[in-house]
C-alpha cells in the first residue's frame, strides 16, 4: 500500500499515539478542577502550550487550543468581525482559500459585511499589488492561506506583511494548515501576522485538535461561550490527551524539518519529471520554491479525476481529487477554476500529497503504475 494523500490527513505517529494513550489513562482530571488531579492536568496543558510556543518562536500566551483547522479559520474570521465590526465591515481574502475560510466569508456577507475575493494568476498566486489596491479605510481583516491545499502554491505572505505594516489596525490571518513542517515557519510566523490556524491531524497528531496563534495585543471575540477556558476566549473542557499528543507530534516533525523537506522534494521531483513526458498530462504544480515540497497536482486529459483515483486505488496507491473536503461532492476544483483552467481539464485533476514517511521507491512504483493506467485510458479514449 502506498499512501499519497497526506494533505487530506496523516497517520498518527506511534510515539504520539502512545502519549495520547498514557495521558488518557493517567491524567484524566479536568484542568479546571481545584484538586490534585485537576492541577496535574492543568500543568500538562500548560506544558503542551509552552512547548508549541517554543517550537514556533512565540509566547505561550499566544497559543489557543481548538478542535482543528475549520474552527481556527472560523474563529479568526468571525471573531475579528464580531470584535472589529464597529470600526469597519470590509474583509479581504482570495478566491483559492479553503472552504472553511470562503464559507465563513459568505456567511458574514449575509450579515452585512463586504468581502473582496482577490483573483490569482495561472499558478494560483495572488497579486500583492492588487491586495494593496483593495485595502480601504474600513478594512478590518486580510485572510490569505500560506500553502494552497489543492496545487501547493505558496502565497507571498512576507510581501503582504510588508504592505500591511502600513495598516497596523488590520488583522492579518494566515491559514497554515498545509504549511507545518514544510520549511515555512519563518513565513507563517512573520512579525506582522496576527492570527495563524493549525490542525493537528495534518502533522501526525490525532484528529479533532488544533490551535490558533493569536498575536499578543490583538483582540478576538469568542465564538464559544461557556466555562471560560482558554482565557475566556474558547470555552469547552480541553481535550488534554489530544493536546499533549499534538505538542509531541509537532516536536517530532520539526526536529528533522530540513531533512524531511529535502526528502519530499526529491520524491515529488521524481514523479514530476516522469509525468511531464506524457502528452495528455497537465501539471498544475511546479518544482520551483514558490510551491510547497509535498503537493503535486496533475490531470490526464479526457479522464475524470475520480476515475484516476480509483484506478490507482485498484493498484494499492491512494491519492485524491484536488480536495478531500469536496471530492465526494463531484465539485470542480475552486483553485483550478480561479486559475482559469478549463473545466474539462479541471475535472480530470488529481492530487499527490507526500510526507516524510514516503520513499523514492514508492515514487518509482507510482510511476510504473501510472504508465499502465495511462496506456489503458489512452486505448479507451482512442
């Protein structure tokens, strides 16, 4: 079995799973309780927070635990709108964001907010100049993802940060769900970035846990009201086993980040160079440093994406259509549509997404299987 669908979710690391199990069995008190069991749970909670902050180079008071990327995006966007709506009702994002961002924006539009959706070029990248021109006196938020989940485009976060340096009252949110462990920490943790979304299951932690970085001094309204956890900003009893496991997963991932990135780049290059020799293949991801090292999106003309996915599955290789969140809905990739890719090609798009556990031999096997699948479809179409 070859698993090339790591952008959808990753396998929980064995050591991370051990941490989850041990905490579940040994430290099961409520961190808000006053007794010794509660104190032990609270101490572990704060140790996990401090470890994550140290790994990212921020203060532990700037880390807030969530249920994952979707909640983090919703909180950053709607929380900003609730907090700053009295000062302005204009928000800026891009046409290629994750549905958690786009649908949050659409919901705010129904509540009277105005949203500018920036277009992208043929590589899925926004124009910094167009973003600059879109800023207004009533702009309260700019939300731009670090790495596109469908084609792997790295957005110009540093350049956007420089523009927003002249607009200090505007919140700058970055969805970094696909950027963790990909050599982009300096990018996503830029000094001008105010809010960053993370999701644990994208880096070998359990599902259902994540965190939001909120820069000190930035105000954000809570979406969940209740017992006052997370400094009264995110109520709900903390999922301590998952939080401790996530801190462990992040440490293990970042320990060998440079080596892992180079390894993923080598695998992606081997597949890329093989695919580009075929006439009916269109490659949407590129090999340069403006694309993340782990995502490769391509299409075979005349063959629907889901058909390609199942053809590989029959050979024990697991890939996906462009986004796991929309793959079962049969939707055309929103990113490819924004990139002006013809729908006939966009419906053929599939995504290979790697992690540090994949191997060059798996890439060789993938290429071999691709040859057989390509010839099969060529005969059918002819």
